[in-house]
C-alpha cells in the first residue's frame, strides 16, 4: 500500500473539498490498465487521445480515494457526478501516482490548480 495524503478538489457545485487519498499498489494499477486494454503508461500522459486511458485514470482515482475500513467508497460514477471537470480528475490521479509505489511516475500530465478549463473536455 502506498502512502496516504490529502488533496483539494473542486466539486461540480463549485466548492473545494479536501479528500483523503492514498497511493495504490503498482500491481493494482496494472490490473486496471489491463482490464481497460490500456497498453502502457504512455497512454496516460495524453488522456485526450484515448478514452480508455481516461477511464483508467478515473478508476485508479476511485481506488485511491476509497477507504473501505472507514466506509468511504468512491466509484467511477461518483467521481463523474461529483468532480467539477477532467482537470480535477487528472490532479487527483497525479497525487495518487505520487503516493504510489511506482518506481517512476508517468510524465506528461501536468494540470495544476491554476489551469483553467481548457475546453478539451467541455
């Protein structure tokens, strides 16, 4: 299991919420990638080019936000209904990867809290 931290995420209602987040095991990340037929981390560096890669990110973030012992369960559907936009999902994904046991985090995804809605997703 990776480390645990927190992240501020803007919800669809416009408010910022602080959520607990954890890194997930490398093998769990591989399992999600395999289930969704994402061939490599490189696909995660440009989620605009692959709907499957973005789906994988959402599922990985749902796992990272879930704490079953505390009865806090996130699903892909809950994230899609709750988060303000895709940048928030990528922000949470980056935090999860940072906290995970991966030997090196995949590069290229660099949304920051100062990124404005780009129109790439909406």
